[in-house]
């Protein structure tokens, strides 16, 4: 599913990531832990193909595909079909309503839009009836749930979440954890969460310390 060897990444002369070997199997759920500045978000961005490792000898494979060999439109399509991304903020398009934000995923992946499936996924995250709401009308917790729906919409094999509990109270954090676990299990996807939140750390067994 994910294979990493000899991954080193620098910001200037400072080494941020030094990961000799790491493998994530299909369906596994991991959290990435470490102090601020330890490279958790950077590693997620590298896995998503949003950032290129600074050391050329690094080996990074997702679904037996070396993502360093992809660029431009090919990388965008591979990401859209294989990787679900959840950032600290929902990053919903403010001028689009909830259903339109989800339909945009199909457009970016070059796939025929499926409004019925969008509604089904919204129901899975307990947002049925919110299709016509705009981002400004959503609570922080609801916006996070839309982001999860968007991430799993195309049944990705990997879901990457960066501090998904940021700004959430205990109840919303519990809901987000349960949704991430249930959605990844439903699609047999691998889940990687970067976090420093003890509420999330306690909910997962597999940990990569950076």
C-alpha cells in the first residue's frame, strides 16, 4: 500500500524528516506523532504528492506506483483516485454549496459526476438534508464532516488527515474519530492521521513517532 525507504527531507540545511523504512498495509490505521516541527504535516504532503522529497534517492510507492514518476495532470488524477485528503481546516469553496463542493471532486478526477452517490456519502456522515447549505452556514464540526465525505467520495485506498481535531470540542472530536475509523473500514482504506491531540492518540494503536 505505502512503502518508504531512505526518505530524507530538508528545509534549508535543517533535516526535517529522516525515515529509513516504513510500510503501511491496506486497511491499517496509523497516527503520526511528534513535537511541533517534527515533520508530521510535511510527511503527509510528501505522501500526497504535494511536496517532493529533497533527497532524490528516496523511494516512495503508493499502490505500487512511484509517485516521484508522476507529475502534472497524471499526478492530479492519481491523487484524486487513490488518496483522500483532510486538512486542519475544511477548505470548502465558499461560493459552492455542500453538494457542489463534493461534485467538484469528480470534475478534478475527470470522472462523470454522481449526485446520488454524493447524497449517500453525506448521509453516512450524518449530513443528509445539508446538500444546499453553504460553508458559512455550517458549524466547524459539520464542515469537518463535509471534508471527510469529500475525502472518501471516490473510495480512495489511502486517507491522509492533518490534525482533524483542530478547533473541535470533545464531542465533535469523538464524532470525527468514529467517522474516520468507520469510513476507512467501510472502504478498506489505510488511514494516516498527523496529530498532537491526546484524545486521538488514545484511540489508535499503530504509531509512527517523528
